[in-house]
């Protein structure tokens, strides 16, 4: 069953299971939040089978998912919804996938219905095509700097390495603002690229949000309160 984790200012308030379409608002709905920044009926989360769609209900101050204002958007596990001063982290164990399509993927505007076995087959093909196994050549290293002690070191030996709070992330960092897959580092030969995937905490270089960037030796970036350094040589 899907759920929302409601929080404010880094403090978790409660978890709410979602087994039907729900309304969130200041005066009317299934989740009532008494805050002047929230409209009387602010947000609807529509349940369609195992899919969940967020609809802003013409609210005054808007609905934001991963800090982008939306009107209607399908939810994925790890998405962070913000209305007023409240955040709602969405988790859906029944979500079929861990598979995302980039903007350049041409789905011709159609919804593709596939069963679990087909999804697993497609995932296997995607992993193979993107080189999940280690490419040839020495691997770069990612250093996670800590407030005390020596930094933690991860070898980027796979073609794809995920950073995030979820169990599927090879490099795990915790926090309610960290997406289950916050970022992905992709390797192609000797080149590495970091791609922001989701969550309230963004990938930042020099304190600026970055969605996609080729990594160079010595690059430093942060995700939330975590500081990383990329090294191809010491």
C-alpha cells in the first residue's frame, strides 16, 4: 500500500496510508492541515490501480513536486510534494518498476500497459544496454567527506551507480529530503556523468542546482548536507 510521510521543518509528523483517492486541504478532505498557506481544498491524489496522480485543485499558493510547481503529475516513489510549509514524501511499494524514461524517449503519447514479467525483461535489457557491469579501465572514486574522521570512499566500478536513501542505491545517504534515487553516476569509457533523479535535496555544484553534468577530476558537489568529491586520480 502506498503511503505519505508528512513532515515540516525536518520533523516527521505522521505517516498516512493511501488506499483510495484522497483530498488534502485546510477545511475539507481526508487530510486536514490548519495552515493559512493551504487552500480549503488544495490537492487531490487520485488512485488509479497501482498508479497515483497528483492534481492541484486551483490552490492559491500552488503545489510543488521536487520543487517544481505542477498542475497534474503522476507520482513516483521518492517524490516530495510540498504545499505551504508541509512536505509529503510519497512511497509506493507496488510501483512497477524503478524504470524511468528520459524526455527523449518517444512513447507517442500513449500509455503502455505491461505485466510484471515483461517489465522485468525490459529492465534486464535496459541494464544490459547501459552497461551495468564494469567497463574496462580503472574506476574513478567518490569520496564522501564527513564532519570528523577520514572520508568514506566508494569505487565507481559499475556503469551505473545510484546515490540515494533507498535500498536500491549503491551509495546510501539518509534524510527525509533525500530521494530514494537522488542521483545517478553513469560511466561511459573514461567519462562520468552525474544526473539528478529526484527528491527535495538537489545536486549542487558551487551551491547551484545542477540537473546533469560531466564529472571531472577534483569536482566537488553536494546532495543535501552530504559533500562529495569525485576523483579519477589522487
